[in-house]
């Protein structure tokens, strides 16, 4: 069975009446809006104004900086070995000379005992070379040599006299030969005494003492080194401050090139920044600057002193490095925080100034609203430098002009205004 669906359609007369009613409503609404707008335009808008005057102001430069510890020391052990104990952790406050960690000392203790034994042996050898027995041998050898010299000289004197008599025929050949033999024996005896004396001197003289003294010095130096290595098994904090880094655990092996701890002295900190060539020339060492650390809130306003000004531009950034020293006795400033540094760079005298918030920008141009005869007058201006509160006006205004400083965001050119305080 077929069914037919019928849709209701209003009569043509009814549709026309509805369209007429809708158009009437739109006309009434538009008329009402126009009347509201007309009434609003007639009502003066309350604004505040300020008079444009000639004044002086100082330009300031502001740069971002990062806080770093004033002193930071990397702690690396002087001797290697197995870590016996670790006695500090990151964040701990430490004193200069406090033990940070220890290394097992068994091997170093044995080395010290061995070096001490070598020193005692060298000292004993030196003492024996200087005792009375050696001195007695030296005296005896010297006496024998002196006697041999006297005997040889006496024999030679007699032989020379006999030789003159022999030449005159008063002495026989046998007597002359006998004296020659005696002189030769005396010279042999003298040579033997001389060699013996030199031998004794070599054993107990200056050279022997110097050698033995050198051995004692070497043994003492080895002992001192062993003592130092044993003492170095206790690794101490190089300064008072806080531990900022630790990379060591008990039981592990550590070498003499391993970074175990970093200790920082944060009683003073540095704000490090990079400045342009325009600003760097206004700073010098010892100059006071303002530093703000936003993370500290109300406690973030500090006074800093220029600690170092970079003598040359950084080739990577084309900026000049700068360090500002800050006192941190309260411990509130932490390394890694962001800071802002401010300092004056130039003073402008007798220039036209308006409040920074009184101007606005449209299509890339700057404007202000002037108060003239009870109406707002839109005026294009050219701005110069700003100190954050006031801005310099290069053209567009004259001294004595009244600039709207509050309420200008609701104004159009020609609007009726009422100046209120």
C-alpha cells in the first residue's frame, strides 16, 4: 500500500507578514544602537593628562646574566687505589681540611716502612765512614807517607854528597852503588806510602762521605714521599663551602685522573654576562651595579661590584665577557640562577619626556592623544631613548603640550574628554 508524506507549508500571506515583522525589528534595533552611540559620543570621557616638559634622564643598559660560584675546586686524588669510605655528599657544607673520602692505605703503609728501613741503613753506613777507626787509619797512612818522604830526602842528600866525592876520586865505586840502591829503595817505599794514603782517603775521605751522604738524602726523600702518599689516602676538602658534585662510591677503584668531588665557595658568587661594544666602555673594575635575581622575589635586588671586564670580544658571540661579584652571606643565591644587571651608560640633558605608557603604535608609527580644548587630538610622534619609565620625544610635540596618560585606549581622534586628576 503506497503512502504519501505531506509537509506543512505556511500560506503565502503568512510568509510575507513574517518577513515584514523581521525587517521592522532590525530597523528598530539599528535605530536604538545609533541613539545609544549618539548619546555615548555626547558624554565626555574622563582622562588624566601630563604636561610635556624639558628634563634630564639617564639611560640604563640591562643584560641577562647567569650566577656562578666565585670559587670552584675540582677534587682529584693524588694516589690511586680502592676507596675505603666516602664521608660527604652533594649539598653538604664542608670545612677546609675536612675528609671527603679515604683510600685503602695498606700498600702505602708498607712502602713507608720499606723506605724508613732504607733510610736507617744509609744513615748507618754514613756513620761508619766517619768513626774513629777510619780516622786512625787515615792518620797512620799519613804518618807512613810523611816518614817515607823524610827517608827518601835524607838518602838523596847523602847520595848527592857522595856523588861529588866520587867525582873527586875520594869514594869508591862500591860505596856509590850502595847509596844508589838505598835511594831507589827509599823512592819505592815513598810511592807505596803515597798509594796507601790515597787508598785510605778514597775509603774514608770527602768523596766517600759525599756518596754516602747522597744515599742518605735519597733515602730520606723516598721516606718523605712514602709519608706523603700515605697521608694522601685521606682526601681533604681544599676550601670551606658546599659539595656541588660527587662521582665516587666506597669499594670502587679510583685513579689519579678521576674527578671525585667539586667543592664550591658560595659565600660570594659571580654574575657572568656578555655585553655589546656600546655598553662595555661604561664599566670598569670596582664599579657598583644593580643586580636583580627574579627567582628570589623581594630578596633578589642586590648590589654588585664589577670584578672583571673582558679585554677583548669573544669570537663566538662577538660580545665582551663581564663578571659581577655579589656577596652571598645569607646563602640565598644559588649557582645557575638567572640575573639581570643594570647600569647607567649615558645622561640626556634638557630633552622632551613623556611617560612610557602614554604612547601607542599603529601601523608601525607612534602616536599620543593630546588634550586640546576639551577634545582628544591624535598626534604622530618620533621617539628616542627610554629609561623604562619615561621616553624621549624627538619630534611631534612641544614643551607645554598636554598628553593623555590614562584613558587614551578608549579615545578616538576628536572625542570629547574631561580632564580629571
